[in-house]
């Protein structure tokens, strides 16, 4: 089952693509977990998650009791002694919310984080992501910010597709190159570029021309239905059928 990480500059459509692919893989009979790994994440909204369920989706990084119980140290302590291999295998089931057949899990953010941070909550998140990346019979889609947080050298090989989303413009393509360099450094190999908000073949071609060696996986058209869905707080896959069709083609290309 595919393990997919989705990154890109702010606002390019990472969360939208995460929701679309989660929907498609679920329709295809796969057991999907979608992980909100963006500190400012709002993955639930893209799934039309009702407010009462969204409120239950607390970020793991903020669960002080859980962090203490699993690592033996208080959240926020730096440089102390704590378990680097905490028990995490029950966390995806216990702390996720199921909606429309997809499990949603929110990681939250590690303050002062980044690759260099050595603190209990980052150890817990890293162990959790590693565990989920290695789980064979579950499809995992990681909605990340523009970087490689929560991924490391040890698990880079488990990522089947590292998708960088861009808009057809130089700014997000520039960010894509930076993300590519960061991810290549930790050993990620399977890179793909997806163009979002494409106005047609000329925009796809623009992205191809500026792809800087990244394989072009496909594009999602600009969709006013996506905007409407975001305004109405309903799932993007219920509102924007043209995006569902385009994301299905992307999933087909990934499998090919
Ligand atoms: N194909 C599209 N056509 C039109 N609007 C879109 C499309 N894809 C995404 N959007 C809109 O663009 C905005 C940003 O999308 P989204 O939240 O998916 O991006 P993101 O990369 O996850 O952003 P962030 O960096 O803030 O997490 C949303 O309002 C969304 O509805
Ligand atoms: Mg997002």
C-alpha cells in the first residue's frame, strides 16, 4: 500500500490533494490514513469534517500525558533522558478520527523543532511516523508543510512517493527546488511534481519546462468548485468532480 508524502509552498493545494487521493484510494478499497503533519494544518476542513469530530482531533504533539507516559519525560524538556523508541502502535487507532472511511490523525508541531530538536515530543512523533510508514497494509498520505519534518534518514526509503505540489508560477517552483534539495539530503528518492490550479495545457507545459529534473506526475485544473467547497466547509471530493477525475489519473500514474 502506497506511502505518500505531500509538500509544497504555502497555499499551493497540498491539503486539497491529500483529501482527493485519500478519497480515491478509499474508493479503491484501501485502508487509508491521512495525517495532518502541517503545524497550521486544517486537513479536516478539506474532508468536510464536522466541528464536533474536528474538536476530537487533538494534535499528538500537544498531548502532555501521552508524551510523558510513552517517553518517560515531560513535553518540552530538552536534553533530558527519555525513551527514543516509545510505544506508538496503538496511537493511530486510538487518537484518530474516522470520517468518510478515512482515518485522520493530527500530529501538531514541535516548538523549536526541526531536524535538530531532541525532545520527548519529537521523539514520539518520529517513532509514530516511522511506525506508520512501515505498516504494510495501510495507505498513508502525509500532508506536510514545505519541508521534511518528521521524516528522517532511517525512513526515507519507505516513502514511495514524495510529491511536491506547485502552482504554475516561478515562486512555488523555486520552493519546490529547495524542498527537493532538503529531501534528497535525507535520502528520499521517489520525487514527483504535481501542478495545481492549472488553467490548461500551457500551464502544465510551463511547469514541465521549469521542473528542474523532477518527474511531472500530472496536474489538477483550477476549479471554482474547490473554492465553493472551501467556502461551504464541505469535502472537496464531493463538490469538485473534475478534481476527483484528475486525482484519479495521478493515482494511476503513481501505480504504473
Ligand atoms: N485546483 C484548485 N482550484 C481552485 N482552488 C483551489 C484548487 N486547489 C486548492 N484550491 C484552493 O486554494 C486554497 C489552498 O488550498 P490548500 O489548503 O489545499 O493548500 P495548502 O497547500 O494545503 O495550503 P497551506 O500551505 O495553507 O496548508 C484553498 O482555498 C483551496 O480551496
Ligand atoms: Mg494545508
